[in-house]
């Protein structure tokens, strides 16, 4: 009987542990889409010096979307020898040598009035001199062309991702940040935008705790809504429910912001505290967390909006 009881305890732990790992909105994993930045690490900030890569996303990696079409650089090494890279000189030397051989066969020598080996050596010397001069001319011309084609060095961007933390929970940096993709452009974030991010943090946690998928539909992308639905369904299947209450943003700052393909994106690092408790639905027993003690979490949220629209959640990354 004692062994049977231990087996029952172990089985219960196996059923509960996966659920506990999925507590809180986002499930403790990194998921969602950040446009062309999905497979890039967000720039570090004071709130989140590092982040985990996106584990689940409907956006394919950039390497799979577009094959590399990079053109060779001006100074790149070219295959083949000197003659293959300079067909004009090879043709000239071949013609001169061919003419000399024909002249020698008919008794005229390589240089008309010169005879035998002396004419041959003289011609070779002329060919070497002409070839050397032509080679130097080609090298000088290529160096001059490469110098004209090379763009002027652009000034390096100073890092603006981690603004100095002030008394406000969210650092209010309004500077535009450099985008990380050729298809994107920098975006300036305003104080009103930061207010929207903070409200979304609270509203999404509240709707998730209520299992309100209809409410989440207006707060997150369809992709994130699908992930939330999976997590809530897993909780229901295991007979538990996760409640996150009294959410408070403790610190936050901007990692990057950009525009692309008609959408604006903003990635924000946030450290927040909350009451996070998971209960057994049948008897209300707490299986994880506390209904009195606050806990903290640090996550990186990416928000998206259509031009002129409101911000919604598009990705969550763990630190």
C-alpha cells in the first residue's frame, strides 16, 4: 500500500509540474513575432541585460526567407591567374609570340631583321616590359575605381536602448533607435506610448487570469492569442487555474523601436511584481505560488500597431 501511495504522489507531480512551468501569461517561454527582428536578440537594457531567443514563432528565419545575393566586394580575390583576368594582354602576347614563331619558321626571325636566338630574347624583353607597364596601369586604374566607389564611412550610432532609470517605472526615452534590418526604419516612442505599454501589461494579465479569450483578442495578435489559448486549455485539462493579480510595473525601458511593412514595433524590457498563484479547481487548494506574497518577473515584450492604430502584444521573451 505504501508503494502505491508513493506512485500516486509521483504521478500527481508529473501531471502538475508541466502546468506550473506554464504559470503566468506567456508560460515562461519565449514566443511570438517581431517582424524582421524575430531571429535577432533585442539590444540589452538596464532592466534586461540579456534575453532568450524566440522559441516559437510563425515568422520564418530571415535566412530562410531570402537567399543571399551579396555582391563580391571591390577588393575580393578573383579566381584564375593574371592571364585569365586580363584577356587583352594575353591576346597581345600570344599574337606577338605567334608572329615571331611564324617569322622564325620562314627564316625571318622574330623581329624581322634580327636573327635566331638574339631576336627571340629581344622580343621576350619587349613583351615583359610592355606587360609590366600594362599590369601596373591596370592595378592603378582598379585602385582608383575602388576608391571612388567606396561610400563614405557613416558615423556609429551611440547606444540609446537603455535610458537611465528615473523615478518613473518606465524610462521615458523619446529618441528614435536605429533599426536592425535593411527593411526597417527607426521609430520615435512617446510618453503616451509608454503609458499604453504599461496598461497592456496589466490588462493582458487580468484577462488571462479570467480565461477571457474574447478580451485578449483585442489586446494581442492572433498568433499570441493562439498561444494563450493553448496554455489555458492545458490548465483546464489538468484541473487547475492560474490567477495573476495586483500587477505593478517596477521598472521598464525601451530596447528598440522600428517601422516596417506598414507596422510599428516596440520592444520593451519590463520588471513587474504580482500575486501569482495556481489553484486546484476542484477544491481551491494552492498547488503553486502564494495568495499573499508578491513575486517578481522580468520579461521582454514586443508591441505592434498598424499605422494609426493602437498597440497590441506580438511577442514575449524571457531573460
